C-alpha cells in the first residue's frame, strides 16, 4: 500500500495528497477544484456528522434546509458580508440551454436570461434571515435554533483535497435571540461544542479564542474559533462561531415585539464546521505508514485477519472468530472480518495499517491450537499475543487507550512547538526554522497585523479566551501591549 508514497520529511504536501488518494478517502473530479469523496472517506464524515448532529440536538437545535440559490440582491443588504464573499461567488445567469446553430453541441440560450442573477450558496445568512423575517414576530417566537447540513460553493483558485475545494460539505447553524447576552452565550456554547468534539472525538487539542477584527467573519461583531496545530507546524482553523449582533436583522428588517411591548431587532449567531475537519484528522495523527484514525471516528475499529491455506483451516478460524466478532459488536464496536481468499494476509495487514484501522486481530491454525490471538495497535504498531478469552476486554480497553494516546501525543507535539517570542528577529527565525504556534505581543492595530502578514505570511490565529493580561511591547512595532496572541502560518 505504501509503494510510491511520499514521507512527511521528504514533501509534506505531497505526503498529504498521496495519503488522501491512496487511502481511498477522496480524489479530484472532472470539475476543476471539486472532489469526489469516496466511500471510506465519506464513512468518516458520516461519523463526524452523527456525533455533531447529536450534540446540536442535545443543546436544543433542530435541522432544516434552505435553498442553494440566493438572489443577488440579498448580498447587497449587508455591506461587509458582500465584500467578504464577492470574489468567491459562482453566479447563475441563465436557466436554459439549446442546440448550437452549427450543430456542434449545445450553447446557453440567450433568451433565457434570469431577471435577477442567483448566487450559488457560499454561506446562508442572507437567505435564512430573509426567511426568519416571516417566522419571527414576538419574543414568544424566540429563540430560533436551527442547523442545516449542506454543500456550499466558494470559487477557489488554488485547491487542495478536503482543506480547500470549490465545493465542500458542512453544517451551518443560524440562531435568533431576544437579547445580546443570549446570542453571545449561544456563540460561546457552540464554540465549546466544537472544542469538545475536536478534543474528545478527533483527539486533537485546540486553542479557543477570538479572531482579530481583520480576521472576523464578514458581517460578524465577534468571531470565535478553535485552532489546531498540524504536524508540519502550520495552524488549521477547525471551527468558527460568530456573534452577528443585529447586523443581519437590520439588513433584512427582522423585528420582534419584546416583553416591554416594544419593537426591537433580533440578535443573531452563526457557526459551522466543514469537511476541512477531515484534513485536520489526517494531518494531526497520520504517519509515513498511512492513516492513523482515532477509534471514536474510525469506520472500522477492529479488523480480524485469518491466516489460512485451506478451506478447512478457514472454517476452523471462522468458528473461533465469529463469537468474538459478535461479542465486540454487541458493545457497539465496529468489526470487520476479512476472510477474502483473493489477497494474502500480508497484503491485508498493509492495507488496514495504511487505512488507519485502530486494532488488528490475527488468527492462524497455530493460534487455534494454542487458544491465542495476536493483537496489533495502529497508533504505536505494537503487537502482543493474548489468550482468546482475554481478547474482548483487551480490545475494549485498548480502543480507549489508543484514543487517549493519540490526544496526548498531539498535545505534547503542540506544547513542544509553541514558543514565547519577544523580539522581531526571534519571531522570524522561529517561523522559518521551526514553525508552530508563536505567543507574542501585538499592539492591537490592523496596520501592524497586515505588516506582519506581508513580511512573514503569519497571521493572528486567535486571541485566546481568558487571556492573561501581561504588560509588554508589540513584537513588531515595539508599542505597548497588554496581552499575547497566537501567531502562525496556516492553511
């Protein structure tokens, strides 16, 4: 499986691309910048969806669906929003095709021009808030807590599987509240939901914080984000939650009669994560042998590979393995028994190792005689031989151990690659020689932020929540600063 597979040290970018394709997660499509998510990759995404969907519903949200097409005029109602997305929009201008007069193919029917162009959804704030105008009349109609699972289109010039594609899958929550305080609480709650999911399911430690004004979502008053550190020392934004204030309510005239019997504009939030999480999962944990998947999100948690030469041997192994498989499945563990006779055991070992299956059990004729099974874990590649009667408890505990070990290893990597920097020369040297997160003072101005980005390609990833006040001087301008922020180069 690993033949012609780049290593991280040789070419990290190529390693990532090779891994996505060779592990059957996704591939480029015939449509420029778009991808085909293959069954194994989509199975991981379905696990992500299932966990998050339950978390959303547990916090009072319900799912709905809104149109993929948005009238162009909607975007002009919120100035910063249109400015933020104008360069990424795909636009529908006609609604019909016809045969070419020269008989060579088809052309757009010039007589079928739309009265108003339609934007293919890059995000849904505008269409949703136009809808909420009809739903919300009184404080009794609030809060509105809605999420949708959808696809969006943002016309990207430079694409990369999962990390940045023209079309991608995501969820987007859009909520409406009677007070500013309720909306802020909602935005912070959803940030914590994302952080909990990243750390306890994806085994990825994250830093929670707010974005600088220049990095905020277009139209937001405040953007909260979780940032993760990838193995190449670059940051990846893994989720965002936005306090939108009353901007969209004003733009779409969404008013309600409050408890004081006065008309007021609704307070709003939006929040989302996308298939970019797949990229985070790969780059946080995988190695030069292929994928390493956290057990909680692995489509196959345990694979059982029989080693046999004859049909009789396979039947004996199957009689031993079937009760084990059923027992593990009764505990909610996903188990695959690969008894194919078209591939040799060694090939299967390599395949499942490459695809990141957390635990592999191997059983041969000698194991049947001895009452043993070999168990191998993907995260450390360690193996041991156990008695058959001990396998069920061992697998259950081992899956938990692997999950925790993957988180601990990623946390250790982040801690070892986070640097406190106080001088501009040191800032540049760390970025160029080490990468990682840089904790440094910033004077709070957009001008300084832009200069740092221009000279180093590093941006402020987050201003950490509950940031400790600390007097200092900006790493770039030397002006006074009262706190450190997190800088990094990013995806």
